[in-house]
C-alpha cells in the first residue's frame, strides 16, 4: 500500500516472490511503466516477500547495486555497528507516540540488524517475467478454486463487509489470494527487526523509521503479538500484506474483540482491506475496467494514463468491448492500457483500477487483481491472446535499448535498465518515426529494429 507502500514499498504477494528483487532499488517517485512493455516491477513491490526461511543466507558483504552512498559495504557496516545507538535515539519519538518506556525497552531489548535485507533492497536481476507469465502464475485454476471456497466459507463476513464499505468482495478476495495465496505464504521475517534494520541501515532510513515506530505502536497497543508480526523483508505482514503505517490508517476491529487483528481474524483482515480500498477512492457498484478491441491503425499514443476520455468518446475512436457486449455507462471516464503493445490485449481502465493501483502502484498487479476478481465472479479467461512469441529483454538488453534511444535523441534520462515512463515515451516516438504502432512495447524485435538489423 502506498505507505501502504508509499511510492512502491509494498509486497506484491508471497505467491509471487520468485519474481522478486526486480529493480529493488526503485526510489520514491520512480517512473511508472506507462502501461507498456514486459513486466518490470520494482523489487520493493515484487520482492518484498522474503524467500522461505530454509533459503535464508547472510549478507553478501557487497556494495549495493543502486550506488547510493549509504548502500556501500563500508557504510552498511558502520551503520550496523551503530545500530543500538540508532534504536535508542528513537525513544523520544516513541514517547511522543505514547509508547511506554516499558514497552519500548521490552520490544527493542534483543533487536539486532538483519543485514541480509541490504541484498534484497538493492537486488537487480538480469532477467524479468513477461506480464502473461505473471498472470498465468497468479491467476491459476487452483487459486481461483481456493478463492471461491474462501468466499463461500466466509460468505457472511463478505456480505457484511460489502454492505459496510461498498467494496466488491471479489476484489478483496483477489487481493487476499495474490498477496498470500490465501494465508499460505505470508512471510516469516520479524517485522520489528526488519523495519528496525531499515530504519538504521541503508538508503531509506527516514521512511522506515516511521514504519518501525508504527510497528512498536501496534505491539504496545496489543493489536498483535510479536509472534504474529511476521512478514516480508520490507515489513509487510498479514494475509493482505499491510505495512505498519498502513495498518494504523486502515485496520479496523470488525469482529468487535477490541483488537485490530489483520493476521488471524478473517473479519478484521477482510474489512481492513475493504476500508483501505474505500479510502483510496473505490466507487461502489462499479467495476475496475473492461477488456476491449482496438481497431487497426489506432494511434497508440492515446494509450496513456493521462488521457481520460468517456466511454462514448473511446467508442467514437473505434474502441469496442470484447464479445460485442455493451458498456453499462457511456459517461464513465477511462484510460486505455495496452500492457503488451498492439499485438496483445487492451483494456479501458475505470477509477476503481486507480484505487487498486493506490493499494499497489504497478499496472501488472492491478490488472492481475481485476482479472482474478472477474474469474472468481464467474467470467472466463481474457479473450485476446498475449504475444507469447515475444521474448522479454534482459537487463543488459534494456540498457542497450535505452542507450540507442539516447544516442538517437529520443531518450533524455540516464540509462538504468528500467523500462519506466521516460523509456516508454522515447520508444513510442521512435516507433512513430519508424512507421510502427507507437505502443511503447519493449520487445526483442523492436530492439533489433533499433539496432538497424
């Protein structure tokens, strides 16, 4: 979630941690994907869930890939040596938050830094996954079946939550399924230790001080026990992966036992997730978006999150809902998303898609949630095929693509191997000049075209 994963510090789900660490160095305010290209999500989104305990390793002792001065091996060692003083120095702020001295001493007494987190924070794998592989993994038949069982088992809870908050039960169930495979994979790192480490070591200390102190507040208040406060290396916990600050903002005691238990209480976790979406702008009675057909010769420069048109206006440009179905409301506003370019499925995204994006700011994540929710509701697979023949670029190739675009005057940023908004925009201008659909999709074939082959 936005603090709740502010600018990208949230787990995308334990079920997807194997995609982890893709661009974990993404800072606050990083470029968005602008809706095209292979899925290259910040590792702080895809990689926040820690690997299983059996695969835990110690810190490599190497400099971080981001090049940040606080991520050098020497800086990390120095900060680790000063860890106890760093924690002690946070007592005045803890006191201002009405955490008792006894609680502060009890919960911080045995803390030590988990430096393995530094490797996760700055990991930059060479290869990434295509969006269709990502959706295949997360929106599987087994997960759909389990989701339907969950919805039936907890029907009364979902009825009550949907009535109270106006948020689609299928979207809540989809988030639960994708974030933790319905509580099967929540993460096993000590959240207090993880956030304490990040509050004192590395390049995001100011952000994680708030997370660490918020985790202390949770424990002091008694909403959760220390053994329940376990999750990702970045501090997200529970079946729908709350960061400590987002817990403070959105968690509710829906079962009335006096505790906001988003880990073990199904009513609390379902209602808290719904409360989050509602406060992020969810519109009751509306869906997240529609799969649509795009006419031949369409100008893909218009597939841009900033271009909001009414459904009627999109229809005037030749956009049609798949299967010949009608749109419920012509006056709804939406933007066009073509995540795999002109040869893949396209979608008109409504305001509720933006609410999901505020829960986790990655197009692929929000699309997976929306599609999964539809499957839980009884809809079938996507109608249009993905361009599965296209090979996803390696990081080395992404760097090369940016460098060629920069050489030709299209790309103005510093090549970094991340296909953010600036890269997509530059690629679109190249494609337009070359007479290609300006969809911004960074494939192996477009790289070959850039190379002049």
